[in-house]
């Protein structure tokens, strides 16, 4: 139960920090947006799996409860690996978009006319 409370608290701090930095800067930072989005999804999935484990342990008979908890833990590892891969691909896309925009700024019409 303490684990679930800590995960909820971490999720709330993440949301607070994201909202505070967005209002403070006034601009949309794509990297920060991607990190916050994926962090919130990751934390929410962790919270759901933790609550499932707690409720299963408390409400289901001993033998079946441990089988279900083992199954949930295996799925938790699988889902977290999927989410980490998704986050890495999202950050890579943001970096590719940034590199494309920077390359467009270096090739302006004036530089082409001078050549």
C-alpha cells in the first residue's frame, strides 16, 4: 500500500513540475513534452500494476493469488519494456525533427543566392 501511495505522489509531482515549467517558460519545449508524456504513462501503468498486485494479494485465495500476482508481474515487466522502447523512439523522432529544422535554417534563400 505504501508503494501505491509513493507512486501516486511521484505522479503528482511530475504533473506539477510539467505544468509549472510550461507556464514559466511560456513556450512549448518538445523534449520536455515527450519526457513528461512518457513519464506519466509509465508511472500510471506502474500504479495500475501495483494496485492490481495489492488487491489480488488481499482478495484472492492464497494459492491462486500468488499465481495471479506472478502473471501480473510478468506482464508488468513486458509492458514497461514496451513503454521504454516507445519513449526512446519518441525521443529519437523529436531529435530528428529538431535536426531537420536546424538544417532548414542553415539553407536560407540568401545563402543559395550568394553561392
